[in-house]
C-alpha cells in the first residue's frame, strides 16, 4: 500500500507513546480533521464547528488465542503532544459511509452499534486525499475480515473501485498481525444534536441487491486481492442473467400489471409515510424546543445552585464574624483582673479589638455595613467594650491607690532617724508592668478612658514621692553637721579687725548634691516610665539621667521605663504620623511631681542659713543637672530644676543685697580715715566665692562682683566727699588697698581685673591731685608767677611780658628769692606734709617719688619760661634741683 505523509513512523511512535502501558500495538496511524454538522441544510465547511486536527489509529491487542481490534482517536494537547481522546471497538463497527455533501469523497462517518443514542450525528472525518481514505478503509476491512470474520457495511464507496485501487497499491500492513495486550475500552457517547437532519442514503445498489451480493460473495472463497478474476466471472454471470431476464419479461406480461398495481399501492404508502414523517418532524421540532427550554432552565438552576453555595459560604464567614465566643463574653463582662487571669483578659481584649475592626470598612464588605445583623452586632460589641473599659478602669484606679497606700503604711520604705533610705520603686513598677498590656488595649478600645486613669496614677504616686522626698530631706538635714558662717561680711560697725569664721561647710553642698543625685534620676525614671506605661504618643525618648546618673541610680531601675511590650497600634504608626501627646504628657507630669519642689527648696533654704556662699556651689550643681536633662519625658523635671536654680539665685541675690546694704551703712556720720573695713573684707569674700565656684556658676559670681564693687566705689566716693580736705588721701589709700588685696584674683578673674584697672586709674588721679596740693602749698608764689607768664603768652609776645605789671625782672628776683631761699627746708616741709596725713606707711615711698618727679617737672617748665622771657636772669638750674632732691 502506498506511503502517505499522513502516516509515517514518527506519527506511529508518537501514538505508541501516547498509549504506552495499554499493551496495544499500533497497526496504522493517520492524520484526519474532525467536524460535526448541526444545521438541517448544513454542508461541509458551513453550519458546523471548526474542524479540529485529530489522529485515527488502528491498534490490536492479543488476549490468549483471541485478538481484539480497536479504533483510537488521539488529540493534540496544549504542548503539541498526542494524548488519547476516545476509543472504539472494531467489533461494534457496522457502517462506513462517505458523506454525500463532500464532492471530493474524502469525508466519511463511522457507525457503531453500541452508541447510547443513535440520534446523535456521528463526527465527520476528513482525509487529506482519496488515497489516505482508501488506505484507512482497506486497513479496517482487512482487520475486520481477519480478526472478526465479517465486514462492515459500506455506503457511498464503489466496491469495484476499491478493489482496483487495492490491486494497484501493495498492502503496507499484514492482516495477521499480533497485537499487544490492551486495556479496558472506553464507551464514547456522541453529542446530542436537536437539529439533526434525516438524510436519504444515496446508495449505489438497493438493499435487496446488496443482500444478494453478500450472499453471492459468501459462496466464493476468495480474497479481495482476486478482483480481476472476480470481475470476469461477474461479467459472464451478468450476461447470462440479462438474457434470462429479457426472456422472462417477455413471458411475464400479466405479472407486470400486478407489479404496477403493487407500485401504485407502494406509492400511496410512500405518500402516507411522507405525511407521517412531516407530522413526526413537527413533533420533533416541538420536542427540540422543549429540550432547549429544559436545558435553559437547567442552566439557570445550576447557576442558582452555584450562587446559593457561594452565598452560604459567605454567610458562614459573616456569621463567624458575628459570633461572640462565650468564654470571651464572660471574661469581658465579669472576669477577674487578678494577675493569674491577665492572659485571658488580654486574649479577650485582642479578640474584641479584632472583632470591632472586622465589622468596619474596609475589613468588611461595604454591602454588609448597613445590614441589621451587622448593626446589632456592632452595638453589642460596643456595649461589651464600654462594660469592659469601665470595669478595667475602676480596677486600675483602686489598684494604684492600694499599691501606694501599702507602701506609705510601711515605714521601712522611708528614711528614718540615723538612716538615709534611697527610694526603691522596682517592686512598684514590676506590679504595674503586669497591667501595661491591658492599658495598651484600653487605649485602642477607648482613648478617653486613659485620662482618669492617668490622673489616678499621678495622684497616688505623687503622695508617695512627696513623702519620700520629705523624709529624705528631713533626715539629710538632721544628719549633716556644719557650723554656721556669718552672713555679715562687709559690715563696718565692728571695726576693721573683725575676724571671719572660716568653718568648712562643704558638707552642706554635698548634702544638696546627694539630694539631687538620689531624686533627680528617680524623677526622670518615673517620668519616662509614666510616659510609656500610660501609652503617651510622644517622640522617641532619650535615655534618662543627668550627671552621675550612672552611679546614682539603682541597677534594678536602670531600664524600668522600658515596659518590654510592643505597641499594638504599630501598624498605624507605620501607615501615618500620630499626633503627639507631649502637651498632655507635660500636664500629667505636673500632676505627678507637683509639690516635691518644696522639699528641695527646704534644703536650699537650710543650706543658705548655714552658709550663704554655698548658693554658688549649689547653683553650679543644679546647672550641671539641667544641662543633662534632654528627654521630652523629663520636661517637668527640667522645670523643677529651673525653679530650684531660680530659688538659689534669689537667695544669693538676697545675700548680695544685704552685703551691699552693709557697705552703704559704713559710719556715714563719723569721719573715715585710712582704709575702709569693707575693702579687705571684700577680698576675703571674693577669695571664698572663688573657692565655691562650680560649673556654670561663674556668671552668678561675676554679677555679684559687679554689684559689690560698684557699691563699694560709690560709697567710697560719698565718704570722700564728706571731708574734701582729706578726700584724695582717703581715695588713694583705699584704691591702693583694693589693688593690693585683689592682685592675685585679678590675674585669674576677668571681672575683677576690670575693676582692678578702674581702681588703678582712680588711684593715679587721686595721687596727682594730692601731690599738686602739697607742692602748691610750699611753692605757691613760684608756680603762680609761672602760670601768669603762661597765660599772657597766649595774648602778647614774650618780649613784652617783662614790661607787664607784676612780671618785671625785679618781681622775678623777689619771687625766686622768697621761694628758693632755703629750698631744702621747703622740700623737707613738703615731705612732712605728705607723711603727716598718710595712714598707710607703705604708700609713702611711692608717693614721695611721685612728688619729687612732679616737682621737677614743674620746676623744669618754670626754668624754660625764665630762659625764654628773662634770658639775662640767673636761677638755680634743674640739675642742681635734681641733685638736691636726690640727696634728701
């Protein structure tokens, strides 16, 4: 048999791979196109579905001595791989029919007697050409003849043509071929077609002739390959039959009439049959319409069933959301808040929070939002929430109060006589931390409930903190032994020899520092713990503490502000910025810590009474702690420190004012001689103040220096003005004493250096005025004569001056004689005058040197005037006068 492109070795191997495991052997495989016809007037290529590529394969399977034959239909999968689609047993093949609507003759159908519904139109198989069709049909015939011993009915195919074609094409497949073991055969049910058209078979021979031919062929034992001999024999017999028929027709004319009558009767029957068929066709059309209606209703019912199932599933999910577990309901409405039951309470809170959120859009489909069941369940959940929040809030308020009452009632928690007790809140925070998670959930359920809880916590803890601070401060003052230093430093009533008590009061500053070291970290930790515990939404808190915080705080409390819990609204924080509650936190911290500053003020006042100068060191200590408070949670602690610093500054300012009043009260009605008492005392005071300076207290001390010195200089000027005769002596002695006493401090303190220079300038001015007075007292005529000459030189020429009244040469000689005769005695008198009124002997050498220098300068000026105005007159030279002064 001729080889075709539709049947090749590769295709057969692909088919064998597709049915691997069935123990069947592929005899032949060929590519075809499958289609169906649905319309009444449909033809090939019209009115049906698109042709689909398929592969028809003939396979055999040996089962003992018996061989089974199968017709397999294979289709292409998505990846182009063959896979089995349908299988037919060839023993049920009854008919092979070529479709009359296809002029090419390549389309045929296969009829099987075991199909469930014979009314369903069988599929049409279209080959590529007539040769492929003949190969497949001949292969089927050979298998049926060899295996089954019979042939299927052939319609629309010329048997003679088939025989001639078989003769021209050698067979490619042996008819006696052993098949592999097969598998169970599938039954294939065709698709119902309500519009199937009943077509009249266009057979080549009638049914009776076909039966006669089958009987005739049955008498001969010959294969399909003996077609030529068979054809010759049929021709001879046909000729004999035709001769016999002509003779019989001529002899049977009466019979023809009967035949015609029979034909007439048959025609009537056919007409009746046609009428019946028309009726049946109408009934069938109505039946098809009913079937279509039934199928439509079935489709709707099926869709409704699917929708009902989806609806039931959705309602089950919604009902699951609406269901309130009884154990959670019991816990929320009447459960205990004991520590052992907190896990159940937290689980109930988490369920309640998720249930409320689950009934809100977008967690809930918007279509359910306004349904009655959802509204009722939402109202029920809100009632549960309000009941639980009310019960939990009431419990926590009572719990906070009971904790603090227990600690206050136990005296061992506080400082006692002879024993300073560091406050320890580790146990308190541990017990509070048990309910931290509960507070988180209360906040998520109802933010408004936290306000009363925060006030209750602040009120209770404020009592404890104030009690601790009061007891600690009282015992701190009682246990600190220190002698009081006088508050009168610059009073002049007791005389300049008043002794100053230099008792060591450093333990006062140490006591104040201990108070801050113990309580400031405690208050910072309490503030930070409160901010976390009460769920304030504030920026990230800096680590609490100030100076010496590491050494001054308990190790157990080092991380007390970290509650060790995760914010249950963490997702909200990530999705958007929260509104900061920093103002509310500061207000709550005021309630928490308000009143404790009174005990700090008491310590400051106590220290001030012992030694007012200790305000300087306390100010520095406080300033150091203020610079260490950066956390937002410790905002009120910073305010407390600021108020404490203001208190210290106020007390020190009070001391400065009192000292200034002491300066101003310096014996105003009594003549003051020598160095005033407050000048050396101020030096002692300044030295002590410098010893107490710590940290940032320099500004405080400099302000005090400025006020002190300003009042001192102003008071000195007032005292000097009260006695003009000795004013310069008083000024120069006191300014000199001020410089001598503050020389060392002025080198290291810029503020004192400024006043040192001011005193130095005032000293020089006072010296100049006093020396001029002494010189003019002894040499008044001489230097007045010189002053007259200087005044006239502005108006007249030097040559005219000797001719003026009182300035003649004779007048010059008289003035020189009266002033310079016995000049050594005059100079000695000048020295004694300088020495007489001076109380500070150590100033005399320097003043005398200044006096001699000033006298020489004035005499030099006089000598120059005489040489210019009176060139012919002789007076003692400047060198003679210098030698005279040097010898004395």
